[in-house]
C-alpha cells in the first residue's frame, strides 16, 4: 500500500475481525487508521483500499467516484458508442469494471466486497446513466479465486441478443452475453485508429476476433486476410465485413502459429501485419513461454513484411512488461534480418486509464514498427 498502491497482500495482514465482503477500516502500526477497504476472506489480495487516512468509504464516496469516472469518459469525446466507463483500480473503484455498449451497460464485480456492493452500484449507475439494461458478466476466472460464483445475469432492464455499436466509421454487432471480455476488445480502439495512419497494400490481421483491426483498415488495404482460430469469430468477421461494406476482408479459421509458417514457406508478402494475440502470460510462471510465443510470431511476421511495410504488434499480458516486450521485438528483428524502426509506442485506450504507481493497471502494449529494407 505504501506509495498509494491499493492492495495489501495476505502475508501482510496480521489480524482480521471482519467477514468476506465487508467494508473494513484498516489499521497500521500503533493502531493508526490507514483508510477503508474492501475485504475478501479468500483472495491473495484480501484488502483493496478505497480511501486513505480519515476519509470514510460510504455510499457518497462510491457515487462520486462513479460520477468522476463517467465525466472523464465524456471529456474524451470518443468517436464511438462503446467504451469503458469504469476501469477498476484506475478509477479508484477497485475490482469494478463497467463497459458501455450503446444504451446498455455491462458490469463485472471481481472481488467479494465489490460483489456485495453491486446492488448499490447498479442503482447509482441507473441514476447516473439511465441505461436500457445492465448485464453482469461475472464469468471471469478471477472470481473463482475470490470464492465467488461465475454468473451472467441481467441486473436491470433488458439486454438484447446482440447490440450494434459504432467505433469511428465501423459498426460491430456485439454479443454481450457470449462475446469475449464484455463483448468486444474496447481497449484497442485507439490503436486501430493509429494503425489506420500507416496501413496500406496487403493486410494480414492475426488474432482478428470479430475483425477489429481488419475492418478498420480494410478501406485503405485492397487485400485483407483476417486470421482467427475460432469458428465463431470467423463467422462474425464475415458478417461484419458485409455490414461495413468491405467484402474483400477474407476470414480464415486457422492457428496463427501454423499459418505464419505456411505463408512464409509459400513466399507470401504483406505490406501491413497486425499481431494482437491473447495474453500468452496469464501469470508470472508462464512468462518465459509467453516470450517465446511473442518472439515466434513477431519474427515470422517481420519476415513476411515488405520493405516499407508496417507491423502493429501488441501484448496484453500484464506480466510481460514493456521492457521485456521491447526486448522480444529487438530479438525478432535481429533473427529475421529485418531492420525495423519504432514509429509509435502505444498502450490501451484512454478510457482504460493507468493509475500511476499501480503497474497492474498498465497491461496493453502496442508498437507500430516499420520495416526499413
Ligand atoms: N484483434 C482483436 C482482438 C483479439 S483477441 C480485436 O481488435 O478485436 C485474441 C483472439 O485470438 C481471439 O479471438 C482468439 O480466438 C484468437 N486466438 C487465440 N489463439 C489463437 C491462435 N493460436 N491462432 C489464431 N487465433 C487465436
């Protein structure tokens, strides 16, 4: 907690007089009041601070934090009808996620304390945003670590089978109940915009999901291949391509690792390549394997790039730091004999803010590189 970090780990808790889900007062050495916090009796992070010092965590505090979070998003004037409204710790609302999809909200409560607070939070969100419906996507695995059940339920109003949202010039059909995360990868919006500044020629969009990058870049790329291992994702890419008037986006249901090798053997060349894999390192123990995975796909992508071509490469593994990722890119460039310049160093969209001093809130790294020759 020193330095403003909101988490206190189990090993640092000496005595507890509370039940899981309570809002507790945390006392430090000599019974000094450190602040109020959410308490969990199962997690490795039993304490998530809500306030520091004498400030009391009551309904008024939660409401004003929600209000602040909403105002910040409004102030961004995003050219999109879907965005993150509350990004947990970075909005001083630990373990709470709220995403907006047009007139609907999707919420996630990722700790016992936040879970217990949800009825109040839902009432406040209803008052502040007047949504047509609120869906709880409480199916992330982290809930199991908290001893919480994994559920998907409508908490208020109605949630249709699919919701059409717009991101810049592109429309997506989002399935809030079954889609990954809360439906779409909202954190890449600004990186898709940035990629549009450079994309040209033949485009290869790897790990495309519903076509995020492929669709956004398709108008400036006469040939587009979008790769994903999931049949459902491929069907969505196809439907989204028609909806957005870019039928030349060709989805392929393949494993990117195999396909990059096959393309290389076949002597294929692309002018723009996007690599947006799932988090390869879900924990510290898997970092080494993850780095090998990132190296492999980046190396092959660099070989497939034409001189003057662009690589948009991402890592959403929090455990793979920016330095580690940069190192992998360097190694890949050396091994592929493709000299690359770093054109832009980017991160998750601004509606997913990073709280200074809380490294865990900075998870998405994105580099835009150009192959020089
Ligand atoms: N680029 C997307 C988000 C990608 S999410 C966007 O902008 O919206 C990661 C995607 O990678 C998921 O859709 C998942 O199905 C896919 N995936 C995971 N492993 C894969 C593999 N080995 N080969 C191809 N696709 C894979």
